[in-house]
């Protein structure tokens, strides 16, 4: 099904840059009031190439926003006990407002135990169960960065979602469940679907706002989308490379070429939700700093 038009491409890079600019302005005001800069500690265990790129970007953009960056790079063989000891030291460090332990961690470390050890007030990844419970109950807390970035894109594209039908495809604690809670809090009518949902395509066709976060390349097809819907594609998947290519291309969970002829607005992959994640991390860090100083 085609609406006969081409969807507006939601420019996550531009919106993320605007949010980082807002954070930088607020961070300068915070530093003037508090007599110090807001501080983010990033912990990387091992040398996973993708994680090293993410951490490098986080450190650079934190500093560009006028906040302190405390970088901790640990060897892959670092013990769980030593990592937990570092987390406790960061919890106690008054210069650190936010703590982010880059995932995934090496297999010998229990990531759940590490997340539980982070002070919820400094949990800028929003993964601590206390922050998840606060989101569920509509209380102030720190929200996971990728769902928060998705919600910011929805707000800036759709505006008020009250009364709209929203379908979230994916039920992970990292994206699906939190973004569904935020849409509910904004008074959308929300359905959470997943790979085992019966007649998933028909369910998606009801959505005024469709969030795809299922982790399957191009699973959501163009004929699954309601004409005029807004589509937020959280997925990022690398396809197998062609024989003459060094690397396969990146695609989302939505078949972009098909969907853009039906939707009114859609995020690209890359350049959609991805840039928003770090922007919202900086936003969370500043929010944590402001709450800590009252």
C-alpha cells in the first residue's frame, strides 16, 4: 500500500545536535551555580571495537557540552570484584554525577550485578531496577537513553500523542518496555507486540506511531504500515557483505525503502535514533547533577 508521497525523513543528527546545544547552555549555568562542572564517568572493560567507538564519542561529546569526563578503561580480564570496587568508588566520588558502564561486559562478569551496584541517582543509563520502577509509577527518575531519544523524536515530529494508537514492536527492558511506558505517560493508547504476536502485520497497520525495536533486519515491511503513520526504527543490523564489499550495509528493523512511501515520517538507519542516544545520555547526566545539588 502506498500513500503516493514520500515520508519526511526524521533527521536524528540535527535534533541530537540541538539537544546537545541545549545541554551545553544548561551545563554552563549549572557550573556557575555549583562551582564545578557536571561529571560523567564512563567505564569500558576490554577492547570490543564497537564499544571503543561508542565510548570515544561519549567522552568527546561530554567535554564538548562543557561537562567533566572521567574515563576508565579496564583490561578484559578485570575481575567482577575489581569492577564492582570501581563502581563503589565512583558512587562515593562527589565530582561524579553519572556512571555509565559500557555493555556488553566480558562473559565472566555478571552485568546485572554491576547495574545493581550503581547508585540509582547516578545511573544515567536508566537500567537500575529502582529507575525502572520509577518510570513504571510515573515518578521522577533516570530513563534509558535510547527509548528517551526515541520519545524525543516522537515529540518533535508528532507533537501531542494523546489518544493516538501506538504500537511498540519489541519488549526488551532496554527499549521496548521503557518506550511503551513513556508513550502511556503521554496518554497514547499503547500495544506492545513482539515476534510471537499473532498477525503482527495487521496489528502494526493500526498504529499512528510505530516503534520498531525487535532486532530483526527489515522485518517490518511497507505494507505493515498505516498510511500517514510516524515510524521510529530503533534497530541497527549489519547485513552480510556483498562479494565485492568489505562490510555489509547497516539496516534497521523496518524495510526503509518500502516504508517511506507509506509513512508520513520515518527515521533512517543510521542517522535516526542512534545520535539521540548520546544526546540523551548528556541530558541525563546534567539532570542527575542538578538533582544531586538540589
